[in-house]
C-alpha cells in the first residue's frame, strides 16, 4: 500500500483526492491530513481514513478539534510543517497560496514524491524546488489537468519541440473590453466547464491561471516560455498537447474531472482502473482558437514575468492574489486587476534576488505590503 500525506484535504483537490483513495482501499493508506481551519470536514475525513495525525493551521480550531478526536492534532504553522515533513510514499500538496511552498520543500527533504496541485510552489520557487527534487531523487507528479496531460504525452519520449496548453477561456470568453468594464466576481465564478475554488476560477476568467501554468510548465518540463503556447479550447476535453520535431502532436483527452489526473499521479508509474467520468467524443465538436491577450492582458503579463525570471514571478503571484481578493470583495473592477499587478511589477522588480526561501518570503511580503498601501489610498 502507498502511504499518503494530504495537504489541503478539505479543499476541492483534497476532497477529490480522498474520493480516489476511497475507490482503492487496498492500494492507499492516509498517513496525515492537513487543513487551514475546516475542522468539521477534517473530523469526518479523519474518522473515515484514520490517519496517524491531522494538522490544523488555525490554532484555535486545532484546540477545538483535539477535544473531539482521539487522533493526534498538530496545531499552527508548525503543525502543518511537521505533517508535511512526515515520511510517506507521496505527499499531495493541495494547499492554496504561497504557503504551500515550504511544505513542499519539507516533503521533498523527507524523500516523498510530490503530487503537486499548489501552483504557487513552482510559480514562486520553481528553480529551487526542481533542483532540490533532483538532489533528493524525488519525483514531481503534476496534478493540474494540463500538466498531467503533458506529462502523460511525454512518457517514453522526453524531447518535444513545443507544449500547447489549452485554456477554457473562463467565464468571459468572447467578451469585449467594454463589457468587461462592468463584470463582477460573481460573473467570473460562473465557469463554463470546471468546478474549482474561488481564486483559481477568477484567475481562469482573467487568463492569469494560464500564465501561471506557463511558468509551472517551464520548470516541470525544462522548456523556455517561447516553446510553451496557449490555445483556447472551450470544451475542456483536450487538456493539453505536445508537438514533436517531426510535426506530430500528441494530446490527452478526458472529461473535465480532476479525479483522473489525481489518480494518474497517485498510481504512477502504474495506472488506475477507475473510470470516474466516461468520455463521449460524439457529444460535441472540439474547437480551438488563439487567446485574446489584448482583451485579457494578464496572460501577456505572466509570459513577460516568465521570461524575466528572478523576483518577477514572485511579485506576479503576490500581486495577483491581492488584486483578485479586492476584485472578489467588489472593491476594484476587472481591469484593475492587471493594472495593480503591473504597478507592483514596475515598482518592485530589479535588485538582488537569489531565489532562496528567505528571498521569496521577503519579496512576497514586500509586494503585499506595497499593494495593500496602494489600494488603501484609492
């Protein structure tokens, strides 16, 4: 049986990971579960899967849970890191935000393979993470559907000329600039094909999510951003494609259900047998088009940061998180998101940046402080 540590077990990816685990009771054992503060759901998960320990980042919630269960409860950020450092066959990182970076590093240092769904790990610390993974002999198993698709297509042939990431286009595909002036976060959350968390759904609407995925793909597959393209594919059936030097293209197709890429990561190097969402190829036509980076400038900003490297992706990530939060709360408009991201990049890029965890933390904090002060003066 494979032992699993699941970071972010109460979120969308975490709950679906446990769905996959439940489908294979003889294949997987849950060693630890980690959440931010949703102890009601965490308690139910712990009762079903009986891990050795659980961790809750909110210390008050952790104390409350400890009084309700006989399973050891680790508390606070220290508890999260302690759970992340537990040795297991695979650590699933489904945490949200840059707080997922250091638990990834802890799990790699423990010798665990990483099933990665935390974008910020590679967006902010990709070079550091991939270097450490190589040193420790740890495999990075992508859980994002797009990177899982690329990974599956590249098995047996690691050399490709180009990667093609597909994008649904989000809730606002086809909207004009004028129409986008008046959209709200509630509109952005009406994703046409995927059921995801708030942050990633809004990032999908701005196309920033695809920009982040370009940066992730750079690190996962060791390619420059010039060789990573994006096509809008409304149906979300083709999850990504790989083009080879002879012009041939391999694609991975499946119904938009995250349980499939999760299953692929957990079973690697084998494949699971559960067909969670059967695919009917006759149900709809499959279409592709170029993204409109003039109407959706976040994708272009992210590509520029990918090319710049250094501190730029860290600033990009922090600025996007702050701007999306303000947009979600109705405090700024849709086009204020790229405006404030550019403002932070213009102000904070440059200077020394060595890519260490401390440098990443300091750059992230500096960006958040700067943008919060800018937005407070609106």
